[in-house]
């Protein structure tokens, strides 16, 4: 019997062709609309595999898919999935690490530069015809090179941010992570700090850790109170790692200098968000990995993982190892 795959994200023509050569494919481009969701619910009973991103796939929805063997996410983050539920049913979950590491670290640095040097604000001034004389201290930014870069979460992306800071900008690197990373310390001369010490000491506090039950709300009012008026806060991880209201207060009261944010509690960020009223915020639309090359590489990786799983092989980027072992037993 032909395998049936539901795509809830559009693929490039070559990837679509590859997938269609191996499986019957149903494309649902708008799964978040009532109509798209209804079509998804109709297709789930026949699905052997799912491939997509940015959609909360909860147990209620997946209970409609008794044949499901694999969910292949086009993302590195897996906070949209109930991993215990998938594992309990022996459904493999795969993600797309590695291929997006450098691009996401580039985004982190874009936000560091944009906030410190006030790039968006000053470029808008020029565009609006407000550049009428040489700029003075009221428009000056702050240096990036040589400042202390504090990274919270030293996984692949944290490491790539450290590499840029250390080699590119001569920044002393501090980090906080659930475990010490001797190789990172040796390579980037990085120093481990407790969370509180890092927040007090770093000039740039950059979040690169995953959203889990342990990290949700990790940075709140207490943590912003430890930062200094010079601190610049960067989030390229997940919005829910931060208490957004506490961050808004810290930015309003100039308890911290600025924030560069690619992720938010609610996405898309509502147009009436208080964050958008603040001139010391640079907000981008969850674009960490959003380049043509990287998004195609992620999609290719997700198709590879999906096809391996459908062929009964272990996907390269398997998230829930226990589901695989239970299938082998
Ligand atoms: C990821 O891959 O997790 C990115 O944040 C896109 O969701």
C-alpha cells in the first residue's frame, strides 16, 4: 500500500517531486485557518507521515491519525510537539539541527549590531528625511567589539554566536548552560558563570536555549533586575523563555538599554504589542533561519528524515530515541 504523507508546509518543486515519487502527498498550506484545520483533520486518518513546521500538533489532533509513524519537523526547536505522547505511541519525531546553526547565529549578531548601533532607528530617520545635520550624542550607539558577550544555552547555536563574538569582535565570552563545556571554554576562551552572575556581568545577554518545561519563564522581573542600564538583551531562542511583560517594564524603565528580539510569547507579534511602542526595541519576525539557502537545506533534511522513517530506517535527526527502540522491540 502506498504511504500517505501530509505536508503542512510547501516544499520546493525538486523536493516535492522526490517526496511524490515515494508517497501520496496531501498539501495543506494553511493549517491554522478553520478551513485548513478541517482539511487536516480529514486527512489525518490516512496519514503515515507528517512534515511541516510552526503548528502545535497536540494529542487531540494526533489521536485522529492511527497509522502515523513519523512527524518530521522543519525546525530545530521541538516545543510544538508533545514528545511523551509521540513516544508513547511509538511515533518518531525528527528535527533539522546543524543546517540552520550558522544562519541563526548570524541573526543573533544582526540583532546585536542593530540594537547597539541603533541601525533600524537611525536608518528610519534618514528614510523619513529627518537627517538634517550631523548626528550628535543623542543618536550615538554603543560599541560591540570588546564588550562582554553573555550566552545562555551553549548548544550548537550558542557556540556559533560565541565564535562570532570571540574571533570576529574580540568579545570576552561568558556562558551559562546546564553543563560545563570544556571544548567551548578552550576554543573561545569562554568562562562559565551562574545565571545570576552572567546577568550582572554581561554587556550583551543572548538567549539561545530551547523552550522546555525547565526554561519556560526563566528570565523574569527578578532576572531583569540583575541586569544593568547598559545591558542589551537578545532573544533568538523562544519567546516563552522570557516573561514578556517583565521585559517591557525593564525596557520602559531603562533598567536595560535595549532588546533585539526575533521571538515572542505570541507569534505573529500583535500589532498593538507594547514592545512596538518602544524605541529601544528591534523586533524581527522569527527569521532566525530564514534565508533561501538555509530554509531549503532544512526542508531537504526534513524530507530525508521522513523518507528514512517511512522506509523503516532510523532517521538521522531522531529526537525521541525511545520511540525507535520501542519499534525495534
Ligand atoms: C527552529 O528551527 O526552531 C526555528 O526557530 C524556526 O522555528
